[in-house]
C-alpha cells in the first residue's frame, strides 16, 4: 500500500503538470455544457407546433379548434391534410389533428372520429403532445356527455416538471465527457512505454496493478471535477434541476463509470504498440459508443445492435444518470446498471493487468 500511495501522489503531480490534459478534459466539460445549454437550454418549454385539419366544417368542430388555439402550450396551424402531414414528416410539426367528416353527428352518437398523427422521434415532446391533446379531447368528452361525477374530489394543484431538451442532454453530456477523459489514459501508458519510462519502472518493486491503481485514483478526481463543472454550469446557468440528495448516487456512478471506461482504454493500450494507432482506435471505439449509448438522443435498436448497446458501459452510465436526474430513481432501482459497470470494469481490468507489458 505504501508503494501505491507514493505512486498515486506522483500521478497527481503528473496530472497537475499536464496542462493540456487538464484544459482538454475540464474544457470539454465546460464547452459542451455551454454550447448545448445555449442551443437547448430555454427555461420554458417552447409551444408545440400542431397542425389541424377540419374536414367536418361544423360549429362543434370549430369549438374544438378554438379550444386548441386557447392552449398556450400549442401553436396551432390550419391547413389541408396532405400539407400538414408533409410538414410533420419534415419535423416541422409535433402532431397533426384531423377532425373527420361527421364529427359533430358522431359526437351526438358517441362516435366522433378524430385522427392524430404524432412525431415519435423526440420521446419527450411526443409524451408532452399526447398529454396535451388527449387532455383537451377528454374535456370535450365530459362536456358533451354532461358528465356528472359521483365522487366528490378535492383537487390540489401540483405543477408537473416540464422536461426540456437540456434536462435530457445533461446526463448524456456528463457520461460522454467521462468517456473521453478516461479512455485515453491507456494512450499515456503507450507513451511511457515508447519513451522507456515503463522499462525503468519495471526495475523497481512497482507492480502493474499499483501503476494502474494510481492512475485510476487520480482519474477519479478528474472525473468528479468534470461532473461538478457540468452539473454546476447546468444548474447555475441553464436552470437544470440538480438536487443535493442526488449527488452521492451521481458521484458513485461517475466513479464506477470512470473505472469501467478506463479498463477498456487499458485493454486497447496493451495490444497496440504505437501511440498514434491507439488514439485512432480509441476514437474508433468511443465515437460509435457515444451515439449507440444515447448520449444525445434515445436509442432503441433491434437485433444485434440491441445486444451491443446493452453491453456497452456508457449505455448503463447514461441510463443511470438519467434515471437519477429525470426520475429521481433510488439506488435499488439502478442495481442492474451498477452491476454491469462493475462487472465490465473488473473483468477488463483483470485482463489488462494480466496482459500488461513494461516494454514493447
């Protein structure tokens, strides 16, 4: 343990002297948060663009359209069916509401037909759209049938949390920056190997696991600093909700995610001799993983890709961070994500220690 402690102190000193690494790692966290926050960090959800097509042309259908227009969360656009559906396919509408012919007559007979097309490409907006539209039509159902409740309900107003794009993106950006900061650590080992540093260290009592352990501990500190920066900027500048009681669980997954992703970087470093080649391989692995793991948008593939996505460490890191920050999930509900990250890290780190080379 004494050797591990001394090596860890040395790693901290080397980390602090490596200005490029510090600026690159922490700068990536700051720049990512500022750019994505500026693009998607509006404090209030934007009105949903909803197309409406009135094929009934009656007083009742006009009332429905008037009710839709009165809702501040909806920006209603009239038009014909073909044009509105085309706009939906282009991503310019969140939904298209079509009041079918005979709507007024059907309402009297409890058989009014309304067709709704909803853009499901954005899970947050599609859920919000469904809630708004179904709530409005449910109100008309009650009015048209003279609904009289047989149970007296005392209502208490509760303001539901309105998720914005930046709320969804923040956990993904945190996972992404942790990945980039830690998968390149193995490249440093190759650099030491090329310069002969590892060969000189091999003549000392230092063990491979002690060298890697010292690097891991120093990277924990760097990753926690990245997490603090991203969460701090998100909360202070873009009003991202970050509760103090979430932080222990968030930081736990930051540490476990760091360990898991570093282990992958070490495996690459142990089988590549040139630093430039290792950098290219790390990028080749990390860029697809960033998208497959849902750092920027939800991913739900089928077949082989689904299996691949479910074993990626970044997938489980992103999922856990989102569950904590969006759904306030507890430790017990995140056991699977934690287990996958720990298992992935332990297996690959054990393999890395076993295959470690002091010289080329």
